[in-house]
C-alpha cells in the first residue's frame, strides 16, 4: 500500500510497503521524488527511523540528481549572457510584484548561472535565482519565485511551508511541481536566439528529408528559408525544444494571427476569438517518434493560459498522416482547407481549450 508521509525537512515522502520487499530501501528519483520502501513485516515507525538517519543523504542526492538534469544543457557563452540579461530584466520585477501581492518581505535578489537548483532563499531572506529560469514558461518561473518567497516565512519544507505555497498558488502546488519536475527531467522550452539559426536550419533539413521519404509534398520548395527563420527568431516567436540539453526541435508559436486563415473553405473556424497559431514544427531525426510534437502542442496550451487565450489554430499537409492523427487525438477539429501564399492547400484545424 502506498501513502504519503510529510517530512518536516524533506517534504512529501512516498511510503511503499510490500510483501515482495525484503529490506528497507530509500531512493531519490530524477524528479526529486523520495521513495521509502519496506517489507510488510516491518512497522512504518521503524522505516521512518531509518529515513531520519538518511536525511542528509537524501538532501545531497536531491542536489546531485538536479545538477545532473540541468547540466545536460550545453549553452554557449552567448546564449548564457542572453539568458542573464533577460533574467535581470524580468526576475527582480517578478519577485517584487509577487511579494507585494502575497504579503512577503525579502532582502536582495541576485541572478546566478546556477545549474543545481532553480533558486534558493538564505537565512537573511535574500533570494538567489538561476538565470536558467528564463528557459521555463512564465507560470513556472512564478511558481519558483513563490516557492522561494514562502521560504522567507518557513525556512524548511515542512507541512506549513507546503500549505502556504499551495495557498499562494491557488491550490495548484502539486500540479505546478509536477510540471516543473517534468521540464527539469527531460524537456526544456526556450525562445530561439540568433546563435541557434544554423541548428534550426539543420532541423528544417531533417524535416524536409523526412517529408520526402514519406512522399509528402511539403517543404520541398525551399521553405522555410533561412531569412524566414531569422525573422521568427527576431520576432521572438521561434521556440527551441531541448532534450537533456540537446536541441531536438523548433517551432513557431505566435499570437499575432495568420493572414492566410482569413479565408477558409469548408465548415469554417469554430469561432473568431483571438488564437495562437503553431507553424514550422521541425524535429531532428535523432529525436523523431519520441512525442516531441505532442509536447510542443502541450506547451502551446500553457502559453495560451498565460496569455489569456483559449483557441489554437494549426494547418498541415493532407498527406501528413502523423500530424493529422496527433491533432485528432489531442482534440483538434477539422474546419476545412486554407490556401497558402504559394497557392498550396493545407488542412486547417482548431481547438478550443477547456471546451
């Protein structure tokens, strides 16, 4: 039987009591989750005494697994400096706003290139935040900041700390923590920078070759061009997907509308609300068939929530069976056919979130 034990220093501990287990064991998962397993014939009290003896070991292991997860990101010096500049612009104001809204007081805010953790709070209530927070979506940046602000009240991971964090996140602590661990474990999304241009064009070449092998007449005319990708990056609508530090895919996610969507043949769009549009998904051959396109669409939904938008539109080639299947599985509705500037036709899909 599994149950959760709230440790005053370690937070939630998963207790697993099994007939098939022969001894007490303790493990720290890549997500940071701690599991305490023990046989049926051993009491929970004895297992918890074992846990108490290993508290410092658990804390060290958590740091190690977090460091291993974050060290996978091989950023160039130019990329790190770009992240640092953006972090200094965004994070101090975010801390000030969230502290004011929730009644917290704090000392200094410093930005560091820390890879072992997203942030920390000192005993003097000074906050240190990792510049790699800028690789996360805004709502997870805010979650990390609120986590550290709660440490200005409770300098531990006690039940009181978790209750406070759950309160200031509107009852979403566990949900947001799962999202944060998921990002930390494998995938990271960030906006593309000019230094990514050559890599993105390599992804485009992989996608063009894949379409050709599948006999799909898509991107076979030199589209998208280097100039277009550079324009996406300059316009901050190009997003990079990293898998354990390697660039695995890129995509365009925009909230500025799409001119070719103004006319559609068929049933028509589900509504005329503001929408996000997803374009130019390109996945590396190395990471194909890993569900990354699906994760891009999930990430788009998160950005929609942040931007107060409930609609997503996307188009694809009628022979792109993989994408057509994915869109249907994810609740997108076929609305008809649109015509690109080139004169080519594309199948148009629309999803209304929370509908």
